[in-house]
């Protein structure tokens, strides 16, 4: 499990005399095209095979886990040069392998970022971010698609808004945004878990961006629909994980006005609920009243379809005024 690897990384970083170690961030190249052409189920099977090839190369005490839809993280207990050697050997193995996707044998490649356990990096989030940035640099740079993190290589001079925008776009692309769970107390006191789910972003220096600031930058950059899609996907995965542990989880997921125009999401959501075997009542989509007012025509087209799925809908910042009551009545 990813959480187990991150916990082990935190323990390693907390030791007084930090032992030798490194974190690898490995991501499949061209994953969007592969997912579109072959589907998520076949892609999952291929990633499981790639993961097995990786774990066969690990030593005692080393750990690997899935990280997002198309990435792996690896905690190594070896020097940076040895970690780089493993990365090169593993990447070469993937390149020469052929993976069964339906009726086709497909060749793929990976990009790898390596971050040593440096004294400057005090927590798992910083180490993960550094390893991921190195992976992105390796992919952009081409050559052998392997890069080792160096603190001196971090770009300087960007404004805070530019940093947030760049980090947000990278996080959406690599599925490395974090989740923020805001507890909602159940009045029934039935032991069920109820949380409002929001996206969370950490900058390179480690501090979290306030949700309101993140939302504003995403809106200015036209990224809200992408943020909404990512958040909804992670919500379903989280509910599924808790269900497998025998725990009932109810999530209230923030969605923006931009999502009111995304009617393709209804079919996708229906497919995801069926594939995962989830009760649609576990999911509540939360929209802002004023954004719904501005896109009422789109809401009137979308909301009935969502209700037919059994998904719950909520209105944030609702006012018991005539306008608010009329809006509820119309919907």
C-alpha cells in the first residue's frame, strides 16, 4: 500500500543518523494515449506486470507501491549510484518487454526520477515532490529518461501565482495532488464517516496552498474542470478502498460551475460506480449556489441525470431567500 511506503519513508527521515537511501518516482510514458486506446482495465493489468518486474529487483527492506493511475514509487536502501544503476536496468527491461493489451503485444517505456535522502528534505512530501519533478525533467529532456534530483537545479524567480499554476498543472498531469478531508459530523451518530473532500497542493518548499487560493488560480487558468474530474476520480477510489476494509464512507465532493457543462461525466460516473460496485448514495456532489444560478440552463440539463444515478446533490452557500427557494424548486 502507498501509505505503508510513505510511513516507512517518514520513519527513515526521522532517524537521527539518516541511513543511505533514495526514492524513485517511475511513471509510464504516454499513459493518456494508452488509456484512451486500450482502456483502464487492460492498462491496470499491464501496470501490475511492470510492478512485478520491479519488485523482483528489490532487496530486503526495500518497498514499492502504486502511486496514481500510472506511477510507482520505490524506497531503496542503497546509495544514489546504486539506485541509478537499478533505474537504468529496470527501464531497459521495460523497453525490451512486450505487454499483452487485448489482442496486441505493446511496447512501452518509463521515465524515472531519483531523489536521495538529502538533509534539506525533511518530510515525505518534499522527497516525493523532488523525485516527481526529476521524473518530469527526465521526460522533457529525453536522452535516457532518468534524472537525479539536485537542490541547486530548482528553478527560482517565479511569482507565487506562477508557482501555484505550474505545480497545479503538473499535479493534474501526474496525479500527485493531495486530498484534504474536512470532517462532517453525522447527526444520526451512527458511526458512519462523512467528509467534505477538497484538493490540496503543496509547493516545492513544502507549504500547502489554501483551497480558496488554489481554486482562484485554477479558475483563472481554465483548469477547474480538470480539477473537478481529478477530485471525483480520487473520491471514488477512496470510497472503494474504505469499502474493501469494511468501512462506510460518505464523501461530499466540491464541484465547480465549469462541471455543469461536462455532460460526458454522467456516463463515466455511471461506469465507475458499476465497475467498483459502489452505492451511489456514498457520493454527494456539492455545487455553489451562485455558480448554479449563473449556469442554470446547464444545471437543469445535468442534475436530473445525476439524480437518476442515485448520486446526491448539495448546494453550498444556500440562502433561504426567495431566489434560493425558487432555484431549489426549479432543480
